[in-house]
């Protein structure tokens, strides 16, 4: 059996208007440490922002802003065009309480389209309103209403396979490289936390060096309780590079398996000694609650469509919540299995309704790569190279529907397999031919073990155009092999260019796609 990462792992929003807040301390910075020495006695009664700020699900006129307090407090958000926020209006957000682990999200409405905006979060004591926290600042760009240049980055897989925050190598430094591209947003392709990935303080590398992890109590075991799942997110937000990135770049978030446990599916009963709670449905409910508390996601479900002007719609999929059990994946009559009937119908309806030139499908798993789960299969493909079977039948139906209804210019973006690749799906070389050609791009991990390559299967005719893989399974981030992708859409021509980039931002592969009319 090929050693892959799964083998290793198996063993309430209130809005309002008002004047600019009177700030007691001046501008805060997004990279301020979330924990530190005890504050002076004068400040101890004041609330404090513990893990920076984040924004997400930004559209032309709305955005979500997230923050966390160290005690119950009212969240207040100023937003304006000027960096000094002298033109700002104030939005009164929710009361942050222990019921949500002191996290909260404020919905900003009525924003101007296609502009860079600045925001600042301050916490107010719920009883003594004059007691305000030191503010923390951020920025975001709203989606355009006209044909303008768009740029974004994507990747996934953070703190997996034993590789956590290592200050000796700059922590999660790939976020510095992504920030350097100055993207409009970050598409997180899942596995943003590894709730099933305990960390050791030190790991000996193949060359004899020592990898040193920051370790918290929640990262010493697999997550099972709600508190332990919450701790997975707090762990990652200790990293200064990540917090600085969050304050600068809005996120579109989707989850995959490791937010809960490796390769999970609904109804699964675990046979793993490290878990005392064996019911995956119980674990998934706790993980889902923590995820929606800590991610700047709007609404109550993962799958959704985000419009980014006339050139781009992003369709975020959820390939976890509605899937069937992992098995042989070879049924000749199966109707669904990876998206579920309700989500598949939604996706067809939204794709057909979209008037954007490009339809980016944010898929937390690849389509044509064979991803094993022991003797079962984890993703869509099962490797037989023939007519669609099992979960492939659901994807075949979707692709055929898109062709019949002239849904043009779909591009699939994913992570999951811990290397980077470009695949061109060609019906002339496929076992199943009733679809229009499309591209799939794979990029990751952000900070996790590198693996690969996975085998491609020919049902949908994927042609390997590029891949970059590590020299061995579970190659550490110290050796590189951490990747992200960048998408640029030209406002004038509508051409879409993809760069696959490494840990330092170097472009490894580039292709420009012209839209089909």
C-alpha cells in the first residue's frame, strides 16, 4: 500500500449607526500576541481582543467581521474608507459571551462596492460602557459591480501530521508569501485545523535537526469535547503571520475532514483507541459548532455561492456533511454520495442562474485523484478508469447538466492531497464524454506533512499538466513542499491566469485560460 497522509493519520448579528468611537489607546496591530504578561492593574478591568480580527464572505455591499474577547464584552466595529477611520461609521455588534467561547461576528451592511475599506474592532464592557479595549485594525476589499481586475489565493491543510507552529522557522510563514500577492480574498479549501492531530514538543527531522512545536493542552490529544474543538482554532490563531494575514485578507471558508476527524462520514462509528467518544455524529456536531464560532462565515451551512462581480462567482461545496459511507464506491445505480441530493440540486440551480464569466468551484476534495481510505475510497474516484460508478455518477450528472444548459467556464480548485498539480479534464480522452472540458488545480498544504502523488483515474479524462511532490511521505514544512495557488482575472479581457506557488511565493507553473463564449 502506498503510504499517504491518511495512512499516517489512521493509526445574531446586530447593526446600527453612530459616531466614531472615542478610542483610549490608539490603533492596535493585527499581529499583537494573543497572550502575554499580565496587564498593568489599571487595565485589568478592561476587555481585551485575544486573537486578532478576521473578515469573511465579503460581497459588493456586505462583509462579516470576527473577533474574540477575554471576557464578556460588546463588539463594536468602525468601518470607513480612510485608514485613520475619520470618516467611519460604527456598527454595534453582538455581546460576546462564554456561550460562544467569547467569539462573535458582526455583519457590515451598506458597504460601497469595489473599494478598499478599513475597519477597527473595539470591545466595550457591558456594564461600564466607558471601559473599552485597545482596538485592533483590519482591512478588506468589497467585490466590484463592474468588470475589474480580481486576484485571490487558495490552499488548505494547516498544522497536520505533527507539524504545528514552529517559531524557529517563522511559524506559518506561507501566509506572508500569500499576503505579498495582495489578494482580494483567501479561499480556504478545508482542513484549516487538525482536530485529530496531536502535537509533540519536538520532532527529529531526517537530517538530524529538531522541529519544535508550540503545544497547548488541546493539542496534546485528539479533540472530542466542544472545548477541545474550540482549542484547535485558538491554537492556530497564536501564529503572528496568520493573524496579520487575517487582518488584511478576507476569507471564504470551507471545511473538509480534519475539522472533525480523519476521513469521517455521517453515521460512522470509530474503531480507534485514542477516542473515547466513538460516534462521529456527536464529534461532528461539536466540531461544526466550534467551526462556525471561529470562522468568519455567514449563515449556518458550508455550501453557498458568493458573487464577486460580473467576472466571478465562487461556489463553495461541502463534501463531508451529506456523503455516504466510505466503501468500494462502485455502485452502477447510485444517484448521489458526495454532495447529496439537496446540495447537488442547489449547485445545478445556482450554476444555471449565474451570469458571471467564471464559475469557480471550491471543492474540498479532488475529482480525478484516487484517495484511499484503507481498502475503501475517500473521494470521488476509485481507480477503475471506466464508466462512472458510485460517487462518480453524481459528478457525471452534474457535468452533463452543465453542458446541456450551457454553463461555461467552470474551474475547480481544491487542496486535500498535500501537493500541487494542474489537471485538464478532456472528454476526448475520457471513459465518460458527456461534458465540456475544464481545469482542476490542486494546491496545499499550508503547514502540514507533504505527500503524493496520487493516481489519476480516467473516467473524466484528467490529463496531468503539472505536479510538484515531495521526496517522501510526510515531508516536513522545514523542507519546503508547502504550496498555495493564485488566480488573477483580467478586468478587460476576462482571461483567468493561475499560478501554482511554493512556500516562498515562487511561481512553479502558470497557465492562462480564455473564457468560452
